[in-house]
């Protein structure tokens, strides 16, 4: 058990829930932080407290380690972003090769605000679900980006600030396997039922892999990963 306090960037999605479970399994105290930036799929924020409550109830050995939650208003980011995650528009590739779901600077800002809060809360570990293996081409999910930011934050705060990315080199199928190993069928059932990933904010039909439109890139990636994980079991 690591005696440090970790602050998990917790959106209410599959990846951040996997990271929260990962952190609860390793650190003596774990707090969570979320961001309201005017995201089109803002319904993910409604999932956060349900997930925290269910994790504590279903995994009582983790409950004493789960500390406070923090939700920050970053609506300014939504105001200055012109993307398919912050505007009602079709999802498409841009001329620069990046999908228009890319919100420039989002993860950089999230980690900066998280580090600011962590400094005040006595936390020295930031945990995020960024991933280079299965991702949508976002440059702020790259390992080198996060290593550089870790150095900058530690220097700027004059205190060690670690950025842990347990999903960085995992496929979505391996992420399902990770949570299976951490909490068995109960944890993956919780992820299916209560997390939200769909870019369009669709919470209607419940598929084998969870709620979602089934068509957007986030749903397609999640569904494919679930199918691959099931096939390999």
C-alpha cells in the first residue's frame, strides 16, 4: 500500500472509473476531481456520484480510502472551444488529421487545475485515463506530453507531482481485463451499467458494453474492446 494521497481525474466514464479502482487498490487515500466544461455529453457528470457511491458500497475494503470529490467549473474552456464535444455538430476528421472531438488544451488544463488542488489537499499523485494505444488521436493523451507536464508541474510547484496513467499502453480489451482483475464481475457490471462514454450523451439502450448511441467513436471503441475481451476470456 502506497501511503501517498492520489487525486484521480474522474469524469464518470469507463477509463476514469478503471483508474479510480486502480488507485483505490494502491493508495492509502484517494480523492476525485471532475470538470464541467460545457461538454455535450455533460450527462457523464451525473454518473460520477453514483459510481463513487456504488464503489464504496460494493467494495467495502476500498470505502475507507475514498476521500472527497471536487467538481470544478471550467465553462470558459467550452466557451472558447469550437469542437464536436462542445457544440452540436457532426463528428468528423479535420484538415489537420485530428477529429473535431479534440478539445485543444483540455487535458493540459485538467492536469494543471488538478495539480493546484492536489497541492492544497496534500496529494502528490495525479491519476488520469489518458491512453496512447486505443485513443482518438488526441496529442494531449500522448505519453511524452504527460511526462513533460509532470516535469513542468513539479518544477512550477516546487514539489514532486507524479502523473500516473495506468491505461497508457492498454487496449480497450485490456482495460476490461484490468477492471476484471481489480474487482471481478461486480466491477465490470458496475462499469457497464453506470459509466458514460458516448460523445452524444445517449443513455437510452443498455448494450452488453454499456449505454450509448453505438455509433460515435467512443461507443465504437468501447464496444469493440468489450467484444475482444469477451472473445479472449
